[in-house]
C-alpha cells in the first residue's frame, strides 16, 4: 500500500481540540470560602501570622470552620476571618488563587470557574474609604494575574464582583463601576449582592438602583436572594440574570416560578450551604426545589458556594444529590449543562459529553 504523502493527511486543526477536559462549571464560589483550611493554615504558619495565638493548633483552626452554625450571619463570620488572611492581595491572595486553580483543574475536574469576592474587603483596612476604593482595582488584577499564571491548568476563569449589604452605597457603586471598567472587563463577568440578609428589606430601593446601574452599563447580574426567609425580596428579581440560591422561591413562593422561567433566570443552588447554615435539615429537603423548578422550566446550576470551607467539592455536591435520589442521572445532566449555558463568560457550546448524560434513561 503506497504511503500517503504528508499533503494528503488531514490538517491537525481539522479536529478542534476541546479547550480543556473538565466536565464541570462552577458558577457560585466565594474566594473567602474556596481555599482549604489546611492551605490557609500552612500559610499562616509560614508567615507567623498573629492569628496563630488564637488557633495554636490546626485542629483548633479546623474546628472553627466545621462547627455547626446558628444561622447565616454566624456562618458569614468564617468569611470575615478568611478575608483577613487574604490581605494584602499581593503576595497572599496571589498564592491562594494559584492553589485554587490547580486544585480545581486537577482534582475537581472543572472546565470553568466564576470566582466571586468583594474587592473592598481585601483592601487595607487602615486606609480611608476613598483610598480603599482606589485599591480595589489592584485586587482584581492580582486575582486575574494569579489565575493566568497557571497555564498547566487551563480552565476558563472569570470574576464576579460582590456588592455587600454591610457596605455603604458609595462603595457598592464603585464596585459596579469597576465591573464596567473597560480595562477590567476581560477579567470580570458580572456583579452580585452578598452579605447578611437582614439589610435587604430596609435597603431594597438602593439595591434596585445599583442593579439598574449595572444593567445600564451592560453588566450581567446575580444576587444572593431567597436563600433564607429573611432574604426574600421580590423587588430585585426583575434585574437579575441568575439568582444565588433562590431555594425559598420553589419552597415558599412557587407562584414566582413561571416569571423566572419566562425570563430564563437560572438558580445557583449550593446544597451543602443550607445544611451548614441550618436553613435545611437534610439534602433530601431539596427534592421539592428540584422537582418544582423542573416542572416550571426554571433551570438550576449546582454549585458549592464555599467548597474549601465545606470540604465538599463540586463533583461531591452532584454525587450527594444523586445517591439520595434528589435528582436522577438525566436531571443531573441537565443541571451540568445549565451551568455551561448560564455561565457568564463561557463562549462555547455545552460540552458534548454532557449532552449524552442528559439524554432520557
Ligand atoms: Zn454565596
């Protein structure tokens, strides 16, 4: 048989390689909860951090993160502590993000990650507010540079900037404007609203104006909303592309579901969080959430929220639901596909492997 000349061989580019091999897309992950406690503690020891006086053994440090929380406000204390360990952004934050990207690619099988944070909370607390606002830009740039410094682990990476319910209006406005900054747009895909739920009612008008501002600047939006009974604020709903959590909608306000389905709003459901905050008692309490959303045509993406602090990675969140029959394999496939379809910075189609998983059994 004659040998084919090199010219007759199909060009290598005829078969496009996938951008990477990951199966999962993470849409709801906080920088304050993404890093494993053992990585935080090792760094504290290397830096001889003053917090070692309070947590003189790793066991004591780990106990702080794993103890049962009274409610969401108590749970959020973990973020406050971790934020203090992630300052200054350079070199501390840079190091943590490199470890996060490596672990997500190697061990979590992630193709895509949206990492969210409140940039103001990583600035220097000793500075006046105006100077801290100016410093926010460098936080975003350092996180982007850290992710880009890991070409071995080529997951698609973007940032969501969180406004915060405990921050003043001027700071939240600056966060929205930063998300729209033309030099940062390639690093930032959306804005979010996070923080204790108690402020939602009193400041709802202010938050509506902030989301209107974001929309007017062409920024995609999500918000921590309908996570707990205190966080149910319908006035924000018309301004959101996705909802962080939103589980109280199918559980307590199912009449809102058709409106969300029509607008194509996706819920970012983070199963382990509801157990840690005491919002739900068991993973199986989510069965009603998934069933009602499925019947109403409201898409759900399964996320971790704080994979490091929970020590439950994204594949584990899917597995926890599957083995308890909260969802079946076909539904699991739909949720996996939703996480790519509703990702703010994923440009390609849903990976082919996921299409097969979501076929009827
Ligand atoms: Zn969250």
